[in-house]
C-alpha cells in the first residue's frame, strides 16, 4: 500500500491536489520544489511513489520529466487528469490595482498571459511553485504582491482571490503520472494503457514501420514525443503512449517493436484514466 508520496510543490499545489484525488486512502506527502528532488526521494526510498506532471492541454509536454523517468528507470503505474483553474490571490483588503508584482511557476504565468495584458502595471516574475508563493506572501505579509495558484492554496494560506479562472483557455487540463520504482501491480486484464520508449534508426521509413506495427496490433496511439539523444547528435528517442482493449495485442506489439526499434523500454503499464 502506498503511504508516502513525493510531490513537486507544497500543500495547496496542483500536485498536492492530485495526491488527494488519485489514491483510495489518504497519503502523506513529501514537499519537493523540483522534480529532481521528487526522483531523489523515490530512489532513496524516502517515499513509496512520486507524482510528476507530464503534459498540459495549453502549454504542451514537460519534456524534462520524460527524460527523468527514462534516466532513472522509473515506472509509470497510473495517470490522473486535473482541471487546472488558476486564480490571482493576495493578502486581504487589496484590489488588483494595488498589485505591483505577481510571482508563479513559469507554466502558470504562460497559461495566464492574456489576462495580464489588461494590467500592464503588474510585473510577472517566474518562481518555483504556485502554492509556495502563496505561503511566502502570508508568512512575510507581502502587500502589493500576488500569486497565481489553486483555490486550495488560497484557503490554506488565507489569501483573498482577486480574480478566478484567469487562464487564457478555460478548459485547462494537466496530465500527471504516478511513478514508482517497480512496474504496475495490476493484472493484465486491468491494464489498457502503456507508455513505451524506443529509438528509430536513420533508415527510410523506420519510424513509420513501427507506427504501422502499432496500428496492425490494434493499438491506439494517444501521444508521441521525440527527445534528442544528447550523446548522439541528430538522433532521437520517441516516447509513446498507447491504449488497447486487449493486453495480448500490446504484448504482441511489444515483441515486434523490441526487434525493430532500438533501446526499446516499457516505461509503464496502467489503467487509462480517460475512459
């Protein structure tokens, strides 16, 4: 049973919300200000699992996290989609006109860029974590400073919400991966999604051939992300997510891609959260 989970951020962060929603029983969280620290907590067995954002419907893939999962041989054992609603918050008894600076995670700032065009007097400053900024504002009683964070962060750190749902695109989802040191404990009958990695050689049509294998084996490709292989200029690794109705179809595809692709690896086998 998972009892302790490493999250990027602190209480009130979006990773913290995922830790509350995903697991069937309450878990303790280890607050980490970087994803590298999340991975360290897993490797040193300080926690049972980690939560890592992988992609956002507005800003796209968080590519370094794919590299971390691959480099440290972590296993994706589950996924969770969270509706991200960004809110502008500050100490009580202030208006937006009083706010001179807003700090938040770069991804949050990017997703709220259009909102702040209406407030050119506000300086936007990148920071490590959404909720950590909210905590700092409260602890240091910083007036004239705002945070972009969740309603949970505003509640925990007793800040007033000056504007709700300020992200440019109102339907804003982030996909989070739950990672462990070992692979999924699910039985094959319950597994209907997988994350894999492989490298394609430079022969003409090599990638297309592998993708055709997936199609022939009745796999539905839901995500493909290329990542440069640093040691070999102009060669790429491909991170792919597939869904399927029957695990035997995935097993057949695995055996073929292992032969056709280079450096083939299964990053995780788990339940599709988008059913």
